[in-house]
């Protein structure tokens, strides 16, 4: 359960952003920029311990 928590939080933030955008009838550019950056960081941090070797780490950084 704890391993999936960062992904659940990202999903909840995305749904909240969509709901707020629909209610307010205006785009939340800052919210989506933050969410994109946060999801990238979550993916990087959660997969870093699983990478083995310098080549795999460089590929993760590039991706």
C-alpha cells in the first residue's frame, strides 16, 4: 500500500484539478505545470532504487 501512495496522491491531485477547472470555468495552468513536475519527480524517486548500473540510471534520468 505504501508503495502506491505517491501515485494515489498524484491521481487525487489530478482529479481535484479537473474538478476545480470545471467549476471555475478557467484553466489552471500553474496547477498542471506543478502536477507534471510532481509526477516526474515521483516517478524518478520511486524507480531510482530499482535501477542497476550506470546505463540504467542514465536512461532513467534521460526519460
